């Protein structure tokens, strides 16, 4: 098998990292030279099936299930896309507020902060101290790029700040010291280029966008095709929300589980698109309502519960908090497997919900009071989701006005078991609805309980 003269990678590291079922992405076209080879195109995603005696070659398969030999130096492991911390970013503050923050430090040339522009929504402003003054530079957001002088363009704020920290390049001074935002929670950005270098980039020409199947806060969802596969395509609506969109995708690059909706790739063009696996039977709440008791069996109900809990247990193990767990955010495929979706806006560990929009009937009392979310608040939501599953998609707290739900819950009210709900399942709901988060079980513990119940359900 003749090898190409392209640079060899460190084979010993590669052998250790590439195991069966490892996903890799092609960095070159490979036509193959024997019948044993598996031809592929640059950007194609492949699955390693086994090692070979020759460390320069692996057996692998493509998306159609065809297997063959893969040259190791033609592919690379897909990389997680990381968020970059921005301690110097102060959100939407006015020019006067920025100057008051910087005023005590005017003598420190190069001290700076970045803020969202008040006068030009979607743009930003760089405020920097120089010669006992504060200079302000408008950062223009244009075509998914950022620029100050319309000569140098950057993929995000972090890249722009890094550039001007190394060279003033027309500014009054280079950026020397950030004025950190007070508080422990720094903002963060994601670089569009990281999706390309990480092996997640999809070319627009390879994607067919079909009918609209859903609408969301940041993007509309379309049914489509990518390389002969049905996919779902979430398309950015508002360019001002591009960073939120890319943060969602970055989280999705870091997780892989049979009960999480899988990210296939990202289109970085004039319109940003997130491409995920297609779930043919739609969201769980509509599935439950449209089929009802005549179609959905007790076995289906326990399987949906186990699938969802399994996906959540994985997120829990990664210290990821979903924050909006509900039957509407669980999708069902043609094989009747349930998968958690919309976890891309999950946060690591304990984190506030910035938008302030709470789905009250699904949200734990402490999360409503303090705007903070944990795996334990997710467990409360999971208890509500179980109630949805066993009531065939009814809206929770059916006889209580929305404005009174929190008061009733904090006084000890709990919903009754849905008709026909097994006692053990209702007991899980009650444990999930413990007022003290510390008394709620983990997803790992609940998964074992559900599997025990599933083993006896026919």
C-alpha cells in the first residue's frame, strides 16, 4: 500500500488515541490503490473499526457502512471546540460607565476593556487608557468578522484582543492590561475557525435544506440532506446571536452518547448552520399526545424514561447542566429511541440562566428563586418529565394557575400520580421533587431504579 509523502504524525500517540469506534475526519482526498482500501473525500467523517499490525493503517468504515483500509496520515481525530475566556468583556455598559471604571487607572497606558455598543447594536467598543485619557474604538461586526479599521479582520473578540495586544497596529497603544469585570463569571467566546481545524466544518454545497420543521429562539430548524443522509439543520436567524449559536455547537462537540442528539457538523458561511442527526418522530410531548394510550405501551413509557435518564446521567458525569429539561426537548427517532436535545446551551457546573426566561412548571424552586441551575435542579425537571410521559403528554399542574404554581409547590403540594402510573415510578417523581436539592437522587441512582422497573415491565 503506497503511502503519500505528506507529513507523518506521531504514530505511537495516534495508536494510543485511536480506538475502535473512534470518529476521525479526512484532511485529504484518498482514492485508494487496492480493493482493500476505503476511498474517501476531504471532510468526510469515518469510524475506526480496528487497528492493524501496520501502525500507519487502520480499518475503518464510512457513513454508508462500507469498510476498508484507511491511511493514518490522511485523517485526524475530531477535536473538541473550546470556549475562550474573556475577563475583559463587560457586556452592555455605556461610554460614561466605561470611563468611570477606567478613570482611577488613566495613568496606566494600555489598560482596556471591551463592551457591547449601546449606539450600534451588534457592534462592540474597545475602550483603552492612553496619555491620561480614555480612547474608544468602534468594533464593527460585518459578515461574521470583526474589524476596527476595515483592514484587519478577526473571527471573534478574543482574536482581535490578542492581535492588538501584540501590536498597536494603528491604535493609540497596544493593549497591555485588561480591566477585569467584577465577579467570578467571565464571558467567553468561540472561534468559528476552531470548527474548521477541529474537523467539524461542512461545506454549504454538500448540504440540501428542505422544509421548515421547527422554530427556536435563536434559529429555525429545517429537514435536509447531507451526503445521502437525512439531517436536521438549525439555521441562525439573527447574526447578533452568532456567538450563542456557536457556543451551543461547541458544547455539542464535547459530548457523545446514544441518548443525546448528535452534532454532525457546522456550516460557517454568511448564514451559520448546525447540522444534527434527524429524529423522524419529532419531540416526545407531541408523540405522546398524538399516539396516546391506544398506541403507547407501558414498555414504551419505561424505555423513553430510561433513554432520557441515560442521556442525562452522561451529562451529569460531565458536570453539564441542561437547564431546560422537558418532554418537548426530547426527540424520538424511527427506532423509538429517545434522545435529549437542546443541551447545547447547557453550562458547566452551577450557572445562572442569562435570559431570565424560566419554564416555571419544569423549573426547581431554588432555580426560580436564585436563577441558578445544577444537576439537582435538572433532576427536579426530570421528575416533571416522568409525569409528562406517564400522563401521555398532559401539561403539568393542570388545575393550578401558572402564577400560583411556585407558592403551592413551596407549601408542599405535589402532583398526584397519573392514571395507571406504577407506584415505583411515582416514588421516583416524589424523590425528584424534594424541596432540598441535597435530598434529591442523582441521575445515576435513578437510572438503576428505572432499569429495575423496566426489567419487570411487559
